């Protein structure tokens, strides 16, 4: 059993995250709700996160497309209801993540074409030929149906793969206002903005910090960014959007902070 | 945003559940870890729950067997690791839940036969012909391979369907020591014990209460029961096994309480 001290630490951390969070309504534009319990989703809602995009992802590589399709069905029905119970507007994004490409992925794409309101999480991981093919196919659907897309860029080879992602998105001819290039870093932001896309700023250990967000918006303004946590199956860093919004409020006009914390997201995702 | 009072209430509830839980090590013999976030799993471990059986279940009816098989793969790899990170020994139980029977279920059964260490959650929901066929097929595998089984009984028609379940289990010829008839109630316990099986006592709103557990063990002793919460995709009633063990300790010998809280589970599931 944990010592009383250990328990107390955990309790204090929970209390800090839970009670001292800000009062601004936020939109976390990239989570994986399937990895979160309802208590955690409730804690997000209580902290001020009122809208989330829950992106499709399966944590083991699926063996066949029906796993993806059933996951999309779960995300667009069961997860939406679970979000509601927790006090969140949960907007499902469906698509084949580059780490989830499997036999029959074309069938999953067909489901996306028939049912998606937001496409995601798509993108490149290693930038293999099949990943490029799958990404391009999604972008084709998004262009045809005028659907917003959440496009993943990977941890490894960030610069090079982001460049490749941007080329593929450019080539698709999709409207710039429909595209969030996600997990942007101080090094990739400039290229993304030059092309006219939105940049997703994922505040999470191993991704970017609150301080990096501050310096990014100081340099590039508030118009072309959305905040997200990418919280999901792993540790509970689910309140980083609220924490970031609070930190931004200390330095910038609330009107500007609201753009990255909620308004840009509402505009892109048509909510 | 919630009022400070509302926040305080939630915080106090968390604190109460989290800090004032008992010191006895427990085995929650039936959860669905896939519906829980890692913070919640950690809270369970911190509260004293050291071992859990995480049962296979998919919250929308799958369209094809590969969804079940991929879910089994996730449960037996990714979820085991997630449990470890949270401080839990997570023992996966795989099988086709009566509410998850889909096209190709025989293929999922083959995977179970080749990989299972514990079979579950199986059983009957409406007691339809196909449910009976699927349950019998699982029991055949369990008998052949000497595997413990977690057998669900439903909320509706509890008595009648439990009787049918018991008939099917009897007919399979499986060893009594391998079978937990789960979600037992004061009304079904007697029949289950008469046949020599273990009864799973699921302490959860809508299932049974701590008080009912107390009166059941008062009448029938501690040898043939295991405790569980069935916690999963819904609300966070994840510490009911610890709460029940604490309540039992106030009335009974710790040695006896340990049987239902941990030891019977270890014996049945060979841990």
C-alpha cells in the first residue's frame, strides 16, 4: 500500500489540476477519448474544456478493416454519448491513422466518405508509399466533401516528414481553411503558416510546452493556431489546453487567447 | 463553469474514495479496463486493488470477427502493459460476450482456443439459440484446456436465465472449480452453490450492494465467492471491492474476508 505521504501527493496533484484550473471555455481539438475513463472526461469538462475532437486511433495495428470501421462506429455513437454524460461536446474525427493501415483499408475509407464530419487522425508516420497513398485518398474525400482534416506529423524526422505532408496536402488541392497540420513545433510552424494551413499546438510532455506556445503566438499571432492535448491511452495530461489558456491570459488580451483556446477550433470544425 | 461548491463536492468525493480506502490487498475479478483511463486504474491500484481480470467486451455490436480478435490482441498486450504502468496485475479474459456475437464468431473462438488463459466474459443475455451455441463452444474449449471461465448472467430474467446458464455449464462437463457464475444475486446464489460453482458478487449500483454481500456471506460462508466491480466504460465505481472488503472486515475475521477479497480469485485464476 502507498504511504500516506504518497497518497497525499497524488491527492494534491489532483486537487491542483482539478480545482485551480481556469474559467475560460476551451476546445481541445485533438484527444483520443477511447483511452480515457468517464471520471477523466468529467474532470476535463469541469476544468472548462467544453468541446473536444476525439480522433480515431487503434492502439494495436488492426488485422482487418472491420476493426477500423467498428471503431469508427463506436466513436461516432457510443463515445459521443459518453462525452455527453461527461459534459463534453465530443466531435468524432474518423480516418485511418498512418500507424493503423491494414488489409482492406479502402473499405474503411469508404465508411469515412459516407459518414465523416471531420477526418482524422490522418497523416504520415514513416512516410512510406502506402502511408502517402492513404493520406492522399483521405484528402481527396475531404476536398470533395468540404470536410475539415486533422493531419498528424510524427515525432521522428519531424522536419522532413512535415515537409512531405505539406507537399501532399498542397497537391490535393484542398481548401487551406480545412486543414490543421498537427503536433507543430517551433521549427515547423513557419512552413505550415506559409502554406496557409492551421497549425495544431499539442501541449504535452514530449510534444511542446506552454512556454513554446507563448513564444510561437508572440511571433506569429493568434489567427492560425488551435490548442490540443492529444490526451488518450496514456498518462492523464488532459488539462493542458486549460493550463495553456490560463498562462496565455497572463500575457495577452483575453480576446486573442480565446481565438486559440476555442474560436479558431469552432470555425474550422464548423461548430 | 461549475460553481466552487460543485467542484468542492467532486473533490471531496475523490478524496474520500481515494484516501480513505482500506489497506487490504484485493483482487477485482471482473472489470473492463478498456473503458478506464490510466488515472482511474492508478487510483484502483493505490486503493489496494492489486490484481484485476479485464474481460473482453465491445461496446457496439461488432460487424465482423476481426474486431473481436483485434480487441483480444489489444487486451492481451496493450492493456496488460497499461495495467502494469498503473500498478495492477491485469489478467486478460478473452471470449465472445453474448452481446458481441457477430458474423465469423467461430474465428474469434479459434483465437480464444489458441491464446486464452482465462475465458470471459461469456454467458447468456437473452438466452437465444446462438447465444447458447456460443456459450457451449467456449465451455468446450475451457474444459479441453482446463481454463477458468467468467460466466455472465443478465439483469433481465435473472432467475430464469441463470437456470439456463447452469444447465449449459453442467452439460459441458467442465470442472466446477473452473467456473465463476457472475453477477449473482441473493436469489441466484443458492442454485449456483448447489452445483458447486463459484459465485461472482458484483458490487455496483444496479447489481448488488455491500449489505447484500454481508448477508450472503453470513449465510453461505466465504469459500465459494469472489468480489468484483464490473467497472468499465461507465461511471467510476471502481473501488467497490475495496469498500466491500473494508465493510466485511468490520464484521468478520480478516482471514475469511481475505478469501473473498483475494484468495479465492488467486486460486480460480491460478495466480
